[in-house]
C-alpha cells in the first residue's frame, strides 16, 4: 500500500516526540508499505513566529509572513528525515516547492492549483521515505505561499490525491473525531465513522481537528481519510461517503468557533445595490462573511450585522471605513467577544424539532441567542463568548450524545 501519514504540531512537539514519530513511520515502512510523511511545525511554533512579526508591525506583508511561517514546517521535516536516516532508512525532506505543490498567489491562505508529483514518485520508486513540509506551496512567481492555519492537513490530502494513495492518516493529539471537542466535554464519544459532509460542516464550524478545506478535497478526490492519535495504537475515525455509514444519527456533533467577530453597521442608506456594494468590496478584500442580518430602522435607513473571522476584522474595517466616509453608513461597531455554536447531523434532513430543541436548550441555560443560521444538516447560533463551553455541554447533553 501507499500510505500518506500527517503528523500535527503536538505529535512533533519536542525531540522525543519526533523520535516517536520516526519509530512509527519505521514500523509502517518495515511492514512493507510505501510512505509519504507530511509534518506540521512543532506545536506553538507558528504562533510564536506570528508574534515575532507583530513585534515589528501590526500589519506585516502577507508575502513576508509566508516566508516566515513556512519555516516552522521545514524544521520538523528535516529533523524527522535526519532521525529516519539514522535508523537506517533512506529518507529525504522536501519543501512544498520540491514536492511540486503549486498554489495561487493568495498569500497566507493560498489554494492548491495543482501538484506535479514527478519528484515524489521517483523518490518512492527508489524506496525512499519522503518527508514533506506541510502547510506550504509555491506560486507561479516562485514565491513561497502558505495554505491557511491548520493547512498541513490540506497538504496531506492533496498529496494523497495526487499520488493516488490507498490511505491518508492524520495523526493528532486525540484518538479520532468525537461528538464534540473532548477538551470541552470529557463525556464526548469517539465516532468510528463520519460522513465527509458532516465532517466538513464540523470543521467549517470550528472543530479544528481537521482543516475544512482538507475535508472538502478528500470528498472531491475520494481520499480514504482516517484521524487517529500518534500516542497509542488505538483505532481512529474513518471519514467516508455517507452511503458507507449504516446508522445515521440525528445529530453527530457539536462544534464551537470562538474565532468569530460581529460587525454592526447602523444607519445604512436604504437604496438598491447598497448591500451588493458593501459585500462585493469585502469579498474583493478577501474577507469571509458568515452570517448576515438586515433590519429596517424607523428613520428609513437599515442596520446590517454580519460575522467575520476575528483575524479579518482589520481588513473588514478598512472597507467599512470607506462607506462611513462617503456617508452611506452612519456608524459601525465591532464585537469579538462572541462565538458560534453549531449542531451538525445528516439525520436532521428528515426530522423536525431539532432546531427547536437547540433553542430551548439555550433558553433553559438563560443564554441569549444573537444570530441564527440553518442549513439542511446544521443549526448555528451566535452567543456571548462567556457562555461558549456551557452551551456546548448543554447541547451535547440535550441531544444525548454521551449515550
Ligand atoms: P494538530 O496539531 O495535530 O493538527 P489540532 O490542534 O489542529 O491538532 O486539532 C486537534 C484538536 O482538535 C484536539 O486536541 C481537540 O481539542 C480539537 N477538537 C475540536 N473538535 C473536535 C472533535 N469534534 N473531535 C476531536 N477533536 C476536536
Ligand atoms: N503550523 C501551521 C499552523 O499552526 C499549519 C498546521 O499545523 O497545519 O497553522
Ligand atoms: Mg491541525
């Protein structure tokens, strides 16, 4: 078999853990498999580099950030390769560029455009263990790019797809996908299987155990994806097609996203095209809008509220300011002390009352809901950040996910 194994930050968090990873990789290789390894930076390293940059500038160039942040993964890739060679294997570390990962030019959140697997394929043919630095690629100008936070998951899935690997294993610090973050609710249950669509919702709604774009790509390329822990040999969770799952629970999981901010625009001129003007400009500035609420005010203007990822507030504010200056908006305010809790499950498609239960659970806990959005398989609510953990635990209990 050809297996792609990705090891996250905690799994390579110190030198002993890198040795532990080398031992595991060695086991897989000795069992007769071809392996391609993808690694993250040591845990905390990427955040440390972000802080270093912020020491010099509140708004550093995104291209320079990519040069900086991509270095963390190169450190672990080379250390792991050195450890494997010392154990008698023939290993070689590769940057994203050498692995043939070509992206667009959107620095700090680049999309993979294609992978040229030629160099990787010839190394595999020579019996080598390839260790790829995750989270990075190269754009058409030859500049290094990064794939967004958590992007090593995407590197692994994309490489598994390009090499037509039999399996892509994501090794992390929990033993699989749980009904909710086990660090918030210790009663959370590990799932044996979950569908691509449910996993994509959970990941997009804040469950950072897998980066959402990696799940999207795994679904598209039909990659066999397994999440498991690098600290034991316990079986993990298979992420697979919905038809491969016999038992379809009503609700599969609860997700929490604290990385959300609410932007309120007051006194917005009520004319056709205004929403289009504002949101087109935001999108041109690469701001990702999530929920939107619009209300008519008494004076004939409207109020528009929407949510964005916290780290995009500055970019959003720059756009909003231009409308405030032109008089199209009379006031704006920003609140990053909010969070989004979501209930996810394919079973909701065919059942009613799931949303009502979520709302009454919040009511019983006296938690005010600020915004709501729903789709076929999810219900999301924006609430004050101070209630985040309480809301997750209450919902987990209300849908009996610990049973
Ligand atoms: P890595 O560094 O290996 O990429 P991450 O920190 O990105 O690991 O993701 C693993 C973390 O995801 C876990 O430690 C856990 O706290 C969190 N998490 C959130 N939601 C879930 C969930 N539903 N199931 C499992 N882990 C979850
Ligand atoms: N090191 C990067 C991050 O912390 C990428 C990753 O770990 O997947 O976001
Ligand atoms: Mg991660």
